[in-house]
């Protein structure tokens, strides 16, 4: 075990020395749905966020501290953009990242459980310093899915970072997870060491449209 850890460490060091090449391969491996950067983010449009707070997160101290980031807000306010941008920063700084929607994480874990290797999978994921869980709340979880999500969060608690995005406030998570107790236990672990960013306002997707009020997505 110790030897394996040492060898893995040295492989990562070599990766770092390959600078941008290693970064690009980590970005590919992370499977981001798009490429977004912090530089492209328009802080004037998203006035509910302090630029300094986000730029500080971009320094990635949260990864070293095994802390989480939770991005909450209505559709189109930039949650996925910021999650990707921070993930790409992490890749370029030499960290492995994996991006999936909450539904996709649950599918992955369900599959592992069916094959009797849930524990192995959670162990493997724990060695990835940053997992991004996008779109918690778009689709409600059945009890099995809720339990797998809880396991993912509690396994990583104080061990490795998560970035989670949701269009629903924490007060609605009981409904999403179909169980107030599971939701409360998960939120508790998720936010104990975390930066919570609440995004507000209209959808950036509709900003150039001449619409008085965007229709409610989802
Ligand atoms: N403040 C912003 N500055 C620049 N682009 C933004 C901003 N907010 C959102 N966008 C862009 O608008 C689109 C929707 O944002 P996204 O992050 O997917 O929203 P959400 O995940 O909150 O629904 C994306 O193309 C994103 O890059
Ligand atoms: Mg999104």
C-alpha cells in the first residue's frame, strides 16, 4: 500500500513537469461538458458574487484544505460555468478532476453497486482530489440514489473536495432526496468546510433576448 502510494506520487510529479501537456490531458480526462474560464466570467452581470471571493477560490486553497464549494442559484446564472472554470484551474495546477451531473454520478455508483464493487469505486474516487457534481435537484432521487449520493458526500468529507451545483436552495433538498434526514445529514457534511456561493438574477442565456421575464426552466 505504502509503496503504491509513493509510486503514484512520483507519477504525478512527472505529470506536473510536463506542464501544459499534463494539464490538457487532465482536462480531457475530467470530461467537462464545455471549456469555461474564470477570465470569461462577467462579474458585472452576476453582481451577487464578489469577484475576489471567486478569484480566491481560483487559487485552489480549497483543494489543499479538502474543502467543498457549493454553487446555488436559478438556471443560467453561471453555476456550471464557474464549476468548470475552477475544475480547469485544478487540472492545470496538476490535480485530477472528474465532472459529472448528479444523475451520472448516481448511475456510475449504481452500476458499481450492482457489480458488488461500490466500496472499491468509492475508494478509487476518493483518490481524485476534485469531483464536480453538477445539477443536483433537476431530477429527484429515488431512495437508493439518495443513499448513494449520501455515501459519496460522506466518504469525501474532510478527505477530498467536491464542487456541487444546484438550482434548489438547501431547504428544498429534503424533497429532492425524498427524505429530510438524509438530506440534512448530507448538507451538514457538505457545508461544514465549504464556500457557499448563492447566485442570483436572470439567466445569462437570455440576456440579449428582448424578454421582460425569462420563462421558468425546469
Ligand atoms: N456571469 C457570466 N459571465 C459570462 N458567461 C456567463 C455568465 N453566467 C452565465 N454565463 C454563460 O451562460 C451560459 C449558461 O451558464 P451556466 O453556467 O450553464 O448556468 P447554470 O449552470 O447556472 O444553469 C453558459 O454559456 C455560461 O458560460
Ligand atoms: Mg448548469
